[in-house]
C-alpha cells in the first residue's frame, strides 16, 4: 500500500514517529556534544591545576638546571603507565613525574594565540602508543624559560562519555516509545469523531437517520454541513423525479386504458389491429416508466417504511368507510418489521389491496406479515368474499380489466399495485383464501 493511500491513523503515527526519532537523534547528538565539552572541561581543569601546582614548586640552580621543590606526584600522577603524566622541559635538563618511570615525553606541536595566558591543548601519542591529551604551558623560572607538559589519557574523556551516552540512549529510547504510544492514543482520540461520523453515514444510508448530526467538532462541521446539503438536494431531486414520473403515468396510461376499453365496447376495431397497437404502446410506456421510476427509487437506498403503523392507519380509515358492513379486521404484524420501500408507494399499495378486501368481504378481513427468507417480507391479506376463479386472476391484473362491471371502480388498483411492487424488487400474487375468499400476497424487500 502506498503511503498516500494509508489510513489517517497510520499516516499520523508514522509521521509523528519519524519526527520523534529525528528529534531524539538530533537531541542525543547535541547532548553528547555538551557532555563531551563538560567532561573535557573537567579534565582540562584538573590538568591546569597541576600546571599551577608545578609552577609554584619549580626552582633553578646555580648551574641553570631546574628542579621541583617538594612532591608534586599526587594521585593520579603517581601511577605508572596510566597516561597521567607531567614533565618540565628546561634548557639543560628535564624533570618528569614518577608515573613516567624514567622516560620522557616529546613536546607535540601546539598553537597558542598571541596574548593567551592559559595552557594550550594538544593530542598526541604516548610511550605506550596510547592517545594522550596534553595541556602545555610555556613559563619562566627566574631567567630560565621552561615548558610544562601535563597529560591525561584520552580514555578519561571517552569512557565517562560512553557510559553517559549509553544511559542517555536507553533513556531516550524509553522516552521515544512512550511518546509514540502517547501519539497513538492521541490519534485514536482525535479520529474518534470521524469513526462516529462513519457510523452516522451508515445510519443515513440504512434509513435510520435522515441527516447527519450537526453536533460535530469544529474541524469537521463544514464537511457535515456539505454532506447534509447534498442529502437535502438529492431528496429534492428524487421528489421531483417521482412527481414527473407520476404525472407522466397518469397522463398517458389512463387515456390508453380508456381507449382500449372504448375499442372493445364499440367494436371500432373489428380486426383487432388497433387494440394490439394500443397494447404495444401500453407495454412500452410501462417499460420506460418502470425504468425511469426504478432509477429514481435507486437514487435513495435509504427508504425504510415500518409496516404495522401504516397498515393500522389504512385499516382504521377503511373500517369507518365500510362501517355499515361491520367487518372484523385483524392484524398480526411485528412492530419492528419494515420494508425497503417509499412510504407513499407502500401506502398506495396497501390502500389498494385493503380497499379491495373490504369491498368484497362479507364480514372478515385478516392481514399478517412476516420475514420469510431474510431478504423479503411477505404481507398476506385474506378475506371471506366471493374470491376469484383461477382463470380470472390474470385478467384482474391487467389495467382496466373488471370481472364485475356492476361494482364501482376502474380496474387499475391491482395492476398499479403489482407495478409498484415490481419496481421495488417485489411481486404480487393472488390465490384462494382459507376464509373462502381471496388471498393477496405482497412481497417487498426487507429493510434492516
């Protein structure tokens, strides 16, 4: 995975880890340099003190030879072959520390700026080929010029520095790990609103929410506002598309159905060619209207309509309309059962089906619903009316077809319901009812 495609958490943690690592490395280098300067200063101070001590003890004899009055070989200059040496070079003789064990040191090249009074530093190899750090101080003992050399092993600086840097490195590594863990925690806490926003978007998509919650952190409030605006605009576009589709359906289908009935009743089409042409036009209009409406419906996958309250409202209204028939209406529908269908479409389908059941019922209408296969919901309506013969069922599903011409109606209720069910991915079927009348089964997609 490319870094640009990585998650925000990974990008933030990696970026912060790299920054912390670079900062700790640079910090360790700076601290190491400071520690080296500090330890070197301590060593130089110790050597300069020895130079002052030696300068106060130097004497010169009548023969011009220099000597040291007293014992300047205090620790650590009393231990042989340890690198802690001193030597005073005169014109006629050399006086050295006991740690040199009778040997002498060569004066290394050194630079001392004009006017400088402090000892000059220098590094050179000793008798044992060890690296020595020199402090060199030219001086005079009376009229005699001398050079005072004091050395310390370079290891006296490097060993304490190495130990200090090892401890410092462990401390910085622990600090770096702690900082990375803190960054991970901070990133998780900082990105938690985005995770909540993702769940909110999923709820909007599932139909549980209409818009995203407006109470958001300041940084993502503009994004939420834009998303809510987009949702509102899509809802408005969907409503306009549905309205246009409905207008076109009412404007074309009803005149065609009326024309088909007129041709059949008046015998104006003896050969049947006009009637076939009307059928072709009606099928093509249904096909293209179905595609247009399906596109409009698919623009919103958030449709979710609870069944029980909508059926209860329709049934209550029909009980008042058909109050003179004293129909017993029973409903057995789970409260939390919902279908993936627009509410107005479901109301139209339920209204058509229940109106037919109440109209033809002799006194009993039952409706039940259940989730049958995990993906669809079956809504079953039974009545105790006269029912239909098997050969009559295909006829009542055709637009404008009526079995009983004396009954009120136009014959469009069941065809419209079937068409709406198919547009939503469902189906409508009719069969004989156990109550003696008709059983209508409406299947629609299940809404989680």
